[in-house]
C-alpha cells in the first residue's frame, strides 16, 4: 500500500510541476525600479547570498518571485537534483529543507535562514527601496 501511495504522489508531482512553473513565469511581478547606483549597491549586497531550493516547491517559488520583484541577483542552487548543493545544505544548515537562504556575513560567518516568510521579510528589510 505504501508503494502505491508513493507512486501516486510522484505521478501527481510530475503532472503538476509544469503547471506550477508556467504559473510562476506568468505571475512573476515586475522588478522595482532603482537608479543605476542603487542597483549596483543592491547587486553588491546580494552577491554573498545563495538560495537553496527545489524547482517546483511552492514555497521556493514564492521566494523566487520576491527576489525577482526586488530585482536581486541571487544565485539559486538546486538542492533536489544536485548532490553537491544538497550535501552543502545539509552540512551547513543542518537539514535538507527548502527554501533556505545562505547568508555569507562580512566577517566570514555563515547564517542559514529557513522558512519562506522569514526569507521574504529579511530580503524586504534589506533591499526594499525607500
């Protein structure tokens, strides 16, 4: 019975994934407008950030939309299909849970931020134009 349930959900995920990704493409908001200097500062501030994510995870989609809305260049790392990224997420963050934002501090320390709402709030606090 477990095998049947597992294959049911895998099939469901395979069917829904293209629709979720299409929905993301169609509903991603325009990025905020910044001056060239402000955008350069935002790019510099976001260069040490990396988002560990699964492509079709709805919470990851929510965070990617916020990143697009804020016009940030944050590297996305696929923790589902890339074993190196998955291992780094598990070793650094302590668990394979997405979305997770890796924040490299200026002093060299690393902070791992989980939960889509927490990530969105952190990004808005630091990058929302005045």
